[in-house]
C-alpha cells in the first residue's frame, strides 16, 4: 500500500485514521509493512470529533508513515441518535457528505489507498446499556442506517475514482459483535460493564484491584471505549485483511 489513508470510523472510540502522504503531493510513501503492533497505533481511542474536518498535514507526523489517526462516526451517531429535529438517514447523509468531502481532498492530495472502518456496535457499550433497552434499540437502528450508508459511500468512491490502490472497508461492527457474542469462550468475564478503577488506564495489563476482575478480563475500559484486549483483536484482524 502506498499513500495510505486510513479513514477509520470510530471516534471517541475513534476513528482512527485518516492519513496521508499528502506532504509532497502525489509522491507516494514507500509501502508500509504493517504488523498488528503498528496497526494498533491507529486505535488510540479518545480522539475527539472535529467539525472542521481532517488536518491532512498532521498525517505527515504520524508515527506510521502514511497513517494518521482521526475520529469519525462513533460520537456522531452516539450523540445524535435521539435527535427529533432531523431524520436519522438525512443527518447521516449530511455527515457522510462531510466525511467523503475530506476523503476527496485526500485523494486530490495524492492518497490512493484507503482503509475505511465502520462504527462498532456502540449500542452494546455500557453507556447505552445503562440507558435501557429502548435506547439501545434506537441506537442500534441509527447505527445500522449510518453503517449502511457508509458502505454504499465506500462502494461509490471505488466506482468513481480511477487509479486507486488498496481500498478496504473493515467491518468493525461485525468484529465487535463476534467478540461480544463469544465473550465467554474468548475469556472476557465482563463484556457489559466496566471497572471504574481501570477507566483512565492501568499501570499494567495484568492490574487487578479489589472488587473487580483483572483488567485483562474486561471488554470495556469505560462506558464507551474498549480495552487493549479488544484493540489487539482489531489490529490483528485489520493487519490480516490489509495483507490478504
Ligand atoms: C511496523 O512494525 C514493524 C515491527 O516493529 C517495523 O519493522 C515496521 O517498520 C513498522 N512499520 C511501519 C509502517 O511503521
Ligand atoms: C495541522 O497539522 C500540522 C502538523 O501537525 C500543524 O502544524 C498545523 O498547525 C495543523 N493545522 C491546524 C489547522 O490545526
Ligand atoms: C438538533 O438538535 C440538537 C440537540 O438539541 C442540536 O444540537 C442540533 O444542532 C440540532 N440540529 C439541527 C440540524 O437543527
Ligand atoms: C419503551 O418503549 C415501549 C414501546 O415503545 C414503551 O411502551 C415503553 O414505555 C418504553 N419504556 C421506557 C422506559 O421508556
Ligand atoms: C462487570 O463489572 C462491573 C464493574 O466491576 C460490575 O459492576 C458488573 O456487575 C460486572 N458485570 C458482570 C456481568 O459481572
């Protein structure tokens, strides 16, 4: 892959990445050889949503050449699913116009390879579980619309641009659902709640405090963000898909 752009649609949960080798426009970076270790850099959950779009220049300083982290999707859906002053589908269309407007600028700046990541099932995060089943149903429906429109946009982008390199849509929603559906066998003793003592990070991956299971057995770091336990699965899965 060169001129890699990872337009990851996670946000606070992140998005991870938009990036580009935009610097000397049209001068592709050497193909990065990605391993799960460096792909995992993409998932620093906690990036905030920006209404002004992506700062493509910032990608140049990315720890991984050609990649730059960005947040897109999770906070958008997570903060607007209950709005009654817009239709969900109409609002998602507006959001995706902005998103793909940025993708277009990256393309114009020379980016040719894109990793798109959809939004994981935030309806299964403690933040929404705590709000009850009506809320989780509504969030899930809103998210299904967003991810559906997102997939259609990716397909449209591929169909309407010539000279693209690798363009991948990674289905984070499916991965998270698979992990959550198999939480027990995979060793997550707790996939619906989080331990407050761990929510700002722990000194070690084996930390355990009284009253909570070891941090390595939780799925969620806090009310919305998954732990490294999940990032590792995701990074492996993405690295596998990118090198397929
Ligand atoms: C990814 O990590 C490997 C192993 O640490 C390293 O050799 C490689 O340069 C990294 N690739 C990028 C693109 O940073
Ligand atoms: C964009 O990122 C570059 C590199 O990090 C930085 O110098 C510049 O100030 C940023 N621009 C904006 C508008 O944030
Ligand atoms: C809809 O309502 C929300 C919440 O009150 C507000 O933040 C948002 O700006 C409104 N959007 C539009 C398009 O009016
Ligand atoms: C959930 O939705 C159902 C059906 O729409 C409604 O009857 C019920 O009152 C709602 N529950 C809460 C707690 O809002
Ligand atoms: C998950 O962990 C939280 C915090 O430790 C706890 O409150 C909750 O009861 C646990 N859930 C299960 C199903 O063990």
